[in-house]
C-alpha cells in the first residue's frame, strides 16, 4: 500500500493537469490555472512521500516525468494559447510549442542529473515553477492592482510572448534555482523553512490571485539575479581559484560543486 501512495499522487497530478486543459478549452481560464497549481502541490507531495517512505523507484520517476510534461508543459501552453495566442496564427502555436519542448528537455535533463545525487539547487528553472507562473497569470490579470498599474500599457500579448520564451529559456539553462528549504525545529534553518512554508501557504489561501503570480516571477528573477551577481564576482576576481586564502578557496570550491 505504501508503494502505491506516491503513484496515486502522481496520477492525481495528471488528473488536474488534464482537467486544466479541458477547462481552458471551455474558456474557464481561472480554474484552468488553479488546477495546474493543484498539480504542482501534488507533484511536491509525491516526491516527498516517496523519499520519506523510501519507496522511490525508476518506474515512479519515469511516470512522474510523463505526468509533469502534461501538467506543467502542455496544460500551461494550451492555457496561454486559448487565452491569448489563438488569434496570432502560426506564430502563436509555435511559441506555445517551444515552451512544451523546453519542458520536455528540462525533465529529461532532470532525470539524468537526479542519478548523480541530491543537490541543494536545481539546474534550470523547475518545470512546475514555470508552469504555475503561467497558470496564475490570468487570475492575477483580473485583479484591480493589475488593471490599475499594468494593463494600461496595452502590452499583454507582447508581455506574454516574452514571459513564455524567457521561462522556456530558463528551464533549459544552467541557471541555479534553490529547492524548498527543509522544515524542522532542530535548527534555525529549519524554523525559517517552516516560516517560509507557512507564509506561502497563507498567501496562497488568503489571496491566491494577487499572491501566486508575483511569487512565481520573484522566484524566476531570483535565479537570474543570483547567477548574474556570481558571474560578475567571478570576473572581478580572476585569480580566485589560486588564492592562498583558505576562506576564498572554500567559497570557490562551493561554487564549483554547486555547478556540477
């Protein structure tokens, strides 16, 4: 029974991903987006349950990837297509197709890298984060804050095109993104991780339309800013690797391990 539970969550993830596609086709864009968010939550649970119960398997990993390409690749792409790109002709569906391709490549690379051990960072933007960012756009676009501060620019189509292509590029990039912090009471890091989880949960439950899309953008931009800063620091210190200072060598060794 314990072995079946992770796969149950994975298939429930697929259920909401497919329901999102049907809802988007029927022009119910708000719920289509939230169903992808539900898929993201289930995707997080199935991995954690498999690790905690030590029931992870090759079958489960492959099933998870097949499901994720539907829930976080095809479903968000079709949501954007029905919402905005269906009137753009061939250009519209090509942009959506490129996003799906990037999701497939991201998941294939993740499966390869996962065999090399656990890391504190993802290589490339995780596909659930990319998919949920697109999924929550429509709900956010219906808020008064969006209409008052963004919509007047009349750049919705151009902005969504840039967003989709940027998310696709980040998924197949080498930009590092942090995993969710662990929860616990035995360390300050664990307590801070718990506080972060509770804060995100509160925002998602109380103000999902206002909270979730900016959260996705913030996570996306964090990886870009962090990668840029580290790159500039490395350029400014060309002799870092050969430094005699043990502390400096330690920082450089940490960066090399992180980028492996």
